[in-house]
C-alpha cells in the first residue's frame, strides 16, 4: 500500500502516465488477472457493457488507490487486519459518492469574518438500510459521514428447500416511505438478495427511484438483474467483473 514503507520504482522524467478510464472486464489482455477463484460449480456470467445497463449503474472513477484496494481485498494471502482496513477505506469512498447522489439545496451562511458565503446543504429525509450480515460492514462508514442518520436492517437468507431468497427480519424507521434510502450490500453476485430487499422496501412505501444501492463489487449478471427488475433504482459500485469476491463477509467478520 502507498502508506507502507516500500521502495518505489523509479520513473523517468518527462513520461506521463495515461489517464485511466473505468472499464468493464472482458476477455482482452488489458484486463487485470483475477486474484480469487470461483467456487466449484459456479457458472461465470458473461460481461455486459455499461450501455446495456443504462444510466442507473454508476461506477466510481477508477484510480490507483481504488485499484490497489480492490486487489488487496481479492488477494487470498491478505491478512484479516489489512482486509478490514482496506475494505473500510473502499466502503468510505462508496458512501461518500453515494451521498453525492442525494438532493441538496442552496443556502447562505455567515463566516466568522462577517462575510456571506453561498453554499449548499443536503435536504433532510435520508436513511440507511443494511442487508445483514455483510451489509452491516458498511454501517460505520455511513455513520462516519452522517452521525445522526437512521439505519434499518433486513435479514434475507436462502430457503433450504427452494434455495430462493426469503425475508426473515426487517426493521426500518417508521417514516421510511418518506425518505431517500441508501441500501448497503457490498457484494452483488446474483442480485437475488438485493431484489428481495427492494421488494420489502416497496411494500413499506419506498419508491424505487428513491433507493440508492451502495455496493463494492458487482457481477454483470447481478447488476443487470436488479436494473431489469427495478429500472428506476440507482446502483453505485467500484467494479463490475464476472467474478465477485464472495468471501467478503466471512473475511471481514472473521468467520472464514
């Protein structure tokens, strides 16, 4: 990591690094190697381009910091301490960008020197909802940015017989139907869990256009499934790749 003591490669003067662009994984040689392996029996979904998913899918601008955090999280040799540290950093970046999607209004404040400053303030009426258990890893990142924000929870697990997503617990602020919802779930694999969570929110009066899904990693299949089911929802993530680091929850909470 850049903040660790390490020898830096020398860079010849006069050379500039090309600007990096957010891109979807494909079969070309420009795609970085995947550092984790899929579970036995998994079928890798085919990559899809951003145009086919529409403007609902938003990716954080890619830079070396994000790429390194993604790499460390995917690396099976990463210690749990480094894993949690890097995951928390990546979560904070996603949360900060998620807050940028919320509505704001212009305002004027008076500075200590008596001058007027034209600024902005976020409108009230936002809340977070974490999908247990891995979504709880993102709660502190949200609280670090919004100290008084209310956070609800949903517990969804696969039914042992049907293997379909089933809701076991849901608790939201009583006026959740009036709020913009930051739905937190770090890994989008199939999208089934998120789809079921959104259905529960809709049953409680939340409009899909008021839901912003905060995720760290997504597969093309997971993102596409959610967008097809709920065209008005906004998905914010750092990467869309056929193989998602599904070990995230176990590594973060130390249950692997």
